[in-house]
């Protein structure tokens, strides 16, 4: 079982208990920091968001399927008061616990279902090969996304592609999708659609820059449609990295490299995934 699979199993087996990120990290065999970074990349959820969603989903089912009071259901979901539970429930589902109980069904809310570890997702990508790169400066369009709420990334690329090839100081003909972890934040990450540049002069309005230090990378090859890249990420972060004897370096989390072997019109071809690593 992969490290992420172990984390999901632990959450599913202990969500009714008072568990912490340390507990989940120990079960996964990864550090808190590492697990927080890769869980979202692999599953599309933050750890806290997934745990909260699973507890509230179980609570919603309990509200319509048991005679327990709302406070009893709240305590079972690890909330200390009726008020705190109602706020969290409404934020998650857009409806109050009392309304769910009165209507007697959950057909109008989106329950968070258990993440299934599909063995097909563990197919090994090509690689890695190892490369060392000097410091790099990237420029592009950057947005902050919640794990699981990154459906707008293709539209970010659509905006960026209108500039690509005409960016002042652009180096080479490769585009980069760069993920960076927000320190201290487990719910969101930054994503830049960008290009390598020689300097930050005369950039288009709305562009931002990112300096990446000199470091060593493990480089994997993803073949096929870019929408299936999560399967490659799953193998890299859930299986390969924990058993590689290497550590994930500080910044960025990873970047996708799109060169002439990738067709941006169809979304198919070859994508390279570069993971910064250290001994």
C-alpha cells in the first residue's frame, strides 16, 4: 500500500476518534510537512478538508438514519457544541443539520465519499532520471487554489498561452506549470503557468515572478492526456518518493514541463514532471 493509501486507511479507520495530523503522518510513514504537501497533489483534497468532509458526511447520514439528537451527532463528529457543528455543517453542505433532519434525505447535498485507491492509478511512469539545474527565474500568471477546487487551472493556461512566445526575456520554448506549497497552509497551494525568463523587466500586466534555487531534480515522464496526470503524481509522491531514500527539497513542490512534444490544443503528448530532491 502506498503512503497516501496508508494515510487514507488511517483516516477512514479512525475518523470517529480524536486524531491529529501527527497521528496520520505516523501511519503514512511521512513527515507532517511532506504529507501535507503531497496528499493534496495526489488526492485533490487537503488532509483537514478530507477528514472534516468525511466526518460531516457521516453526521449527515446519522441525522436521517438515527434517533440521536443533533448534539449527540455533533459530539460524534468531534464538535464540542451544537453551534460549532451547525456552522461547519452549513459551510460544508449549504444547509443546516436541522433542515437535513426535517427533510429526511441527503439527495441535495454532496457527501464526501471515501477515496478509493484504484490499483490502476499506481502504474509506474517512465523515470526517473536525475538532473541538476542552476537557479531559474520564472514569470507567468499565478493563482491560489484549494485542493480539490483547481478546475480553473486550464483557464489559467488559456490566458497564459496568449502571451507565450512573446514574453520579454523568455528563454527557450518550454512552458512550466509550477506548484508551490504555502507555508503553514494545508488547504491551498499556488500554481503558476509560466516560462523561464532572463529578467523581470517589461513583463505583461498581471504577471508575477518566482525564483527557484539551484538544485537536483528527479524527472519523470507522463505520456497521454494531461487530465490523467494525477495517476503519475500518485505513483511519484505516494510510492516512489517514500521508498527512494531521498527527501523532497524545499521549493517548489514540483513543476510540469511542456515542450514541443506536448500539444496544448489537444492536451496530449509528453509532460515531464520535475521533483526537487536532496539526500
